[in-house]
């Protein structure tokens, strides 16, 4: 049987993505072949394509951090799952494909009756938001938080979970995202025309209890200035390393692991030395999942339950066919995307001609 997957043939721009058709993989002992229904598109995928994310595999590779799919075939010795069962997984790469083979322990059961595109938004974005709120900071009702990139994938997840938790929220976004941000009860701050530190102190007086910062670099220190005494900045990304469609570093393949970690370590140490008990702490979903896989599973199951109970509703910016992965990366790289772009990997798209390898 043939199947289609997307391959990053070399580190670089969206044109480094190719549609490839080849023989479908067979699951090995302990593995399950999953028919992918939805794969999330996120900035970590874009950074992996550029070769700058710490988790980037060697090219060529298939990108895709997260997926929702159906159990298709069981490898030897696998029990506890059935063909046709809905599952979620975060393989970090490999999800941009019609089928993928994963170890049984990677699979988290998904309750029936849930939209696959909405569910896939939970795996990377909502687990990140949830763990930062409840495992890094332990937010409490009525506390003030500042959410940077509030209209983005993780940002909109923080907004919805923050609304549920009864937080007072302030969020930076560009003007196109302000109504979506305000819709969750968050006060939008246009990061392109306003200084967020001045705005936060004008609106709150002494500052916020927590800042969620995916921008990174020197931005972390500005975020610290928006804190009240005893507050915490959670740093979790490097949006500042990407400018529009181009890479800010202009060095594809150059991983940010060491430089990013060094800057972070410096800020964490400096913050501890200064008075006011303000902390800067890092968060990494993949590190926490490796150290404590049960927490990832437990938190994702809790979020799937909230989705099933309709207490959260992920904002899906676009649903696109798998073969348009390159276009999806272009859109995300250009900015202004509100919510999550999702690739639907096994849907018939009547308006699409048979994909050719040159489709991207
Ligand atoms: N540590 C972890 O475990 C973890 C997990 C998931 C994601 N991440 C990281 O989190 C970051 C965000 O990922 P994502 O998928 O949510 O990306 P996304 O959907 O593209 O969202 C990024 C948002 O940031 C906004 N933005 C850009 N520059 C900004 C600035 N200077 N100030 C405020 N907002 C700004 C963008 O707004 P405009 O487009 O309107 O400019 C966009 O809405 C990435 O760096 C990713 O690697 C980390």
C-alpha cells in the first residue's frame, strides 16, 4: 500500500518541504501503525524545518509535533489498543503523514465524538499552556497574568485556560488579533505600537503575577519588568529568532540550543541576585514529557475531558490538506494567524487534483 508524507529535504524555507509517495511502513514489535487524521502546524515545526529548533532531526525528515489518528495495525506484542480506536500522540517529528508507526506507550486514548482538528490543538499547545499555568506557576483565581503572542497557537490556549481559571489577563498581539484576544476577557496590548511594560503598569499599578513569554532573548528581561514583587516569567520559546518568512539568524541548520540556554541561564541567575523576588523560569514540554511521561498523559487526558465537556474550544485558524503543508508553513511564517493551523491527512479533498511530487 502506498502512502503520502511530507519530507524536509534540507534545512531552509517552506520550499524545503516535498510531498513524497512511498510504501506504507509496517509496525515493528511494540509499535502501532496510526492512520493520521489531523496533524498540528506550529512554530516549532517551522523552526525544525529551518534546522534551528533544539529537537531538529537530521534532514531529510518528516516534520510534525502532534497528531490525532486512528489505530490501523498492531505490531507484535501490542495489547490494550484496538483497530479503529482514536488516539493522540506527540512524536515531535513525523506527524505530517497519512500513516506513522509509533511505540504503543506514546498513544493517549481520545474519547469519541471529538473533532480531530480541535483535539490536535490540545496535544502541543494546550498541554504547554496547562503545564506552564499549573506546574510552572500554580496560578490562582483572581491573579493577573500577561500572555505574550496571545493570538497564536499557545497564546489562545493560555487565554481559554486562563478564562476558565478566573485570571485577570493582559495579552500582547498585533492589531489583527485584538478582537479574538478581547473576546476571552483579556485586555489586548498591541505589541507593534505600544510598550507593554508601560501599559501593564498603567493598567495594574504594581504589575502582574506571571508572564508567559514565547519571544525569548532580551524580551525576557522586559517581561520581568512587568512583574510585581514575587512574580514569575515563564520563558518557553524563541519567536524572536524568526522574522516573517525569513530566519532572523540567517543560518539555517544552526540549532539555538546552546546560545538560547546561555542567555536564559544568565537572566535566571541575574533575576535571583536582584531584590523583589522575581523569578525567570524555563518551560519545555518535551523535557517534562521525557522526565515525567505520566504527567504529560494525565494533563492531556484532563484537557481532552474539558474539550468533550465543551469547556474549551480551540480556535482553528485553517484546516488544510496534508499536501499543502508548504503553504501552511508560509502562512504561519508570515504571521497574523489567529489560533492553530491543522493539516487533515486522510480527508478526501474533491477540489484537489491528484497530488504530484512537485505540488509544493
Ligand atoms: N517550550 C515549549 O514546550 C513550547 C511548546 C510549544 C511552543 N513553544 C514555542 O512557543 C512559541 C510560539 O509557538 P506557537 O506555535 O504558539 O506560534 P504562533 O501560533 O505563530 O504564535 C506566535 C504569536 O506570537 C506573536 N508575536 C510575534 N512577535 C511578537 C512580539 N514581539 N510580541 C508579542 N507577540 C508576538 C505572533 O503575532 P503576529 O503573528 O500577529 O505577529 C503570533 O500570534 C514558539 O517559539 C514555539 O517554539 C514552546
